[in-house]
C-alpha cells in the first residue's frame, strides 16, 4: 500500500473487464465504495456473485489488497485483519472492509457480524443487497421482499412468491450500539460516497446497507438499474437513513421523497413482482406495509 494515499487519488480501484452481468448493481456499488474510500483499503469478501465475477484465475478486478472469505465469515476475516494490523502497529490510516451479499449478511454471515460488532472492531461492513442468493441461482433469503418470486419461492396458482417480510437488518445492527449505521442505494452516488467517507473517519464498527438491483434476478432491463434503485426510495420501499451512535432517536433520514409514489410503480418494472399486478389484495397489503414503515420515519 502506498504511504501517501493522495498520490493515488482518483485512480480506478475496481477494474473494468470483470464478469458481472450488464447493469449489475453490486459491481456499481463496489466501484463507488472504493472510489470514496481510496487506495489504503483492504477488503475481505464473502463468496457470492461479486467474488466469482471478479477473481476468475488468472485475473482480478481488484486494485487493492483483497482476500477471499467463505460465505459465512467475511466479518471474522476482517476482524482478524484489524487485529493483526493493530498488533503490527500498522493500523493507522487503513480502511478494513468486509463485503458480502445479502445472503452472506442477513442469513449465514449474521453470527460473525454480530460478534465483530460486539467486539467493537474497526471494520466497515458493506452489504450489497440484491435481495436473494443470486450467484447460486436466485434463491430466496431473509432479505427477499414479500411477494417476490424466486426459484425457491416461485409464484404460481398456489403461491404469491415470498410470504415473509424482509429482515430489518440495518436496525438489528444499529441495536448493537455501534459507531455508524447507514442505508444507501447506488442511485444516489453522492449520498453513498459521503456515508463511506464518514465510516472511514470513525474509530469503531460501521455498517452500510446498499440496495443494489440485479437485472438477472429481478428481471428488469439492465439499463434501468440506477433508475430502479431511485424508484425504490421514491416509493418508500427502501428508506435511506443514517445513525451515529446507539440512540435510535438520532436516526437521520437522508432523503425524503417530495411526493411518495405508489409502490406499484416500482413493482411493475420487475418480472419477479409481475404476477402481483393481478392480485390487488396483495398489492394493497404491500402498500399498507410501506405506509406504516414510512410513518415510522415521519413521512
Ligand atoms: C456454507 C456455504 N453454503 C452455501 C454456499 C453456496 N453459495 C455460494 S454463494 C451463495 C449465494 C450468495 O448470495 P448473496 O450473499 O446474496 O450474494 P449474491 O450472489 O447475491 O451477490 C451460496 C448459497 C457456500 N459457498 N458456502
Ligand atoms: Mg444476494
């Protein structure tokens, strides 16, 4: 790593030519996060699409130190890096990241994350959330939203698709009383980058939840990835907020839509929700749930 990070300012840290799908939201998320964090960064990456698409031997898209982690333990590997650098007195000025998909965060990585947060380690955990296990074939997980069709909860005559609500992961993380918790989407670049920079400044665990649409799993046009991540916010399906410290009363809304659009505007753009357009009662339920969620944030 360079001694003087400013010498590398503006350098692309996530190379093109990787094998991400056209319009992949998580590739975009990673590029933005690294651009904001700069070259003095180390990434421990849980397996998933990101790893598979960026590290096919003998090539790599990573222009910074990067290490493979198993599906469940990105937070534990990053914890080890934090401890080792501290022990070697080389911790100063280095951003230690754990990157994982929603499966590697909300589900199987949950225990390792909770331990890392509880130990108050100086790790920035970034989850790029595409709302299913995409790498292994679009299986549902606990971040899959109500009503979405996946290969393990397909919609059909007897099923509306996913029947459970999305796990409130960022809220659960915030309840650990860590330095910084924030939610963001790739559609609002400046907001995401500001949040990454804030996390890099703080001395302690930070968590960034980044919504990252997946054209393959969500079945939307690959040109619409950015637009969709904004529509998620404009409809209230995804709320952008941040919290410094442990008092939930200090949560700040990052973006309040001027006029909230109906959720159907968002749902109708994606094949995974299209079956719902013929099910007004389910649409009504989703709108009601979103209204309640937004009311908690005062809009
Ligand atoms: C213990 C274990 N179980 C299952 C797998 C298979 N596996 C690899 S990646 C993956 C899904 C990843 O989903 P997510 O974390 O959401 O990342 P995405 O691919 O969607 O970016 C699964 C099930 C594994 N590698 N290890
Ligand atoms: Mg995923």
